C-alpha cells in the first residue's frame, strides 16, 4: 500500500488530506496526518471571540474525528526531523521513523512581529490563539485613536481574517475613511495592489 504522510493538520494539511482522499482509493493509499496538537479551530473563531460574537470552543474539533470522516490515520506527535534520502520522518514520541512514499509538509507559519520596528511593542498578533486573551483585553479597552490592521501577506486567509475583524467590530467605515486600507472581495491590502 502506498503511504502519503502529511505533516501538519491545520488548514493546509486537512484540506490536502480531504482532496487526496477524494482522488485516491482508501484500499490502495494510506493517508497519515501528523500534528502536535489534538484539536483544530477555524481561524475566524478567534475574531468572533475577540468581538463577543462567539467562543473558540464552538469552532473547535478534534483531529481524531478526521480518521472516520476522511478515512485517514491521525498521529498526534511533534516532527523532529525529515530524512528525505530515506523517505522518513522522525517523531518525538516514536522510536522508529515514520516511512512515507510521498510527503506533504504543511507545518504552518509563525508571525515575526520583530521584523517590523515598533510592531512588537505596540501591536497585537491576532493570528495565534495563544495571543487572544491579551488582544481581547486591548480591544475592549480601546477608546479611539489610531488603529491599523496590518496584514503581512497578499491573498491569504490572514487577509480575509483582517477584513472579517474590521467588519464585525464595526471599524470598517473608520478604516476605509481614515487609514490607507483597501478592501476588495474580503481581502485587505495596505498600500499594496490587489491582483
């Protein structure tokens, strides 16, 4: 049996597993999802939490539930090394490497606020769930003044999340009228063309 190993079970990994399962027979191709966390939460849920429209738990599902729905194997573990020459992956909790005929790396990204001078001191990263409580406090305490929604990449889920945040929080008109933001079909750009 052919084995496809997908490292990362968030948007990229789960959607890849879904698409592959639609195309490939479960009797011929084993799909293995590997992720260090047990749950997945839709990214926009953090914004609903931020503005009081819902809570994170409402949009959270266990990754183990994907086993039955997608006919995949889910391993909760941390990737410590990728050995491309031997077509294998080393996992923190496993003694033996996980072999793969095909490997998809979808481990996500980390926000690098330190790369923009002043952003770490004066900004909040609303992309990571771990930052949500602090962002909620600051948002609730906001009394007006300058506000900038900064999106670090074009054509991404982050762009859509920034748009949803501004719409849900009632700041869309403020941003359109007073800040150099442009909104097109749910995407946001700061002085950057939308293609």
